[in-house]
């Protein structure tokens, strides 16, 4: 009887030991996996004084944010949001909204596939909204200690509504469908971004974006942004920027060029 109890104790100890051993192996494997494929989150938010020229005329405050999450080193989710809104004597002088949600999937060390959804609104430039859903690819063409140059090319579906369009009957589903089709087109977008490190605390970043309506080649837009960063510490930086937005075929009755001069305090996480 004593021998039988001892046998059971040995079996229980062996089973417990196997479970413990397996748990240690799984924990070690998980730790190694976490080391190889961590979550990487970064955030950059800018609070700026904005001097606006073109269709909008004002000196106002601006806010923009960029949130980035990398998953397992192969996937990246990026959100960007920006707005400029100001009134003067009860009259709107600037009202600009922009946001996009973008997903990148790395396929090679320097190249990736991408998809994004974009929303824009600037009634004082003649458009109530612009929506875009696009897919394409991008890559880092140059990457050194001081220079970083990336490009992206995407094709997609756009839907726009501007102040020259006649309001549709919201109770008539066929009218809404026809208006949506009439306001939609296939587009292409090319982006190039160059970052040059001047010193350990400063850098210049220039980004050029060309948007093309493939159904009307004269309907193209160019968005040019140049920024000078100067770091205060690991979390704070100063940024001076100039942005020029050119529309070759603006909404009827509106100017084709808008300019933004921004002086920003950048908060990084």
C-alpha cells in the first residue's frame, strides 16, 4: 500500500514537472517572439500659429497630429489629422479639415504595399468635402545617416462635392446615387519625401504630393510642404513650415493657390 502511494506521488511529480517545463519553454518562446516582433508606437502633435493666404485670409491657431503604430515589424497603421479654424467679427476666415487613415504592409526590407482613406474639407476654397480610397506601394530609395528619401504611388476612387454642385433630393435614393456617380472619378497620387539631417538637433523635411484626376488630365493638384525642425529635448521641438497648395482647375470663382505659414511647437512621444 505504501509502495502504491509512493508510485502515485512519483507520477504526480513527473506530470507537474512536465507542465512546469513546458510552461518555461512557452514563456521563453513568447519572450523571444516579443523581442523579435514588438509593438512600436509613436506620436507627434503640433500646436501652431498659422498665417493663411489665398482663398482663406487669416492669422489663426492650427493643430495637427500624427499617430503611428507598428505591429510585428511588418505592419504599420498611421493616422493623421489637421484643422485650422478661425472667426473674425463673426465671419469665418479659415476653416480647413484634413484626416487620413493609412495601412502599410512591408514586403521587402525597403518596400511596402499601402492602402489609405482620406477626408478633406475647405468650404472657403469651394469644396464641401473630398473623400478618397486608394491602394498602391512605396519604398525607401535612399537611407543614410543624414538623408532619407521615400516615394509612394497609389491609385484610387475619389468622391467630391463642391459649392457649384446643385443640392440633391435626400429623399430620392436614385438622385443620391446619380449625384455620387457624377461626383466620383479614378485618381492617382504620387508622393516624394526627403529628410535631411543638418545636425543632431535639427533637420529639414520636404514633401511633394501630386494628385491627378485620370479622367481629366488638366485636373491636377500639387501640395508642397517644407519644414525646418529644431529639437529642444527628446519630447519637444520647434518647427517652421511653409505649405503651398496649387489646384490647376479650382472650383469656379475661387483662387487656384493657397499658402500656409506655420510656426509650431511639436510634442513627441
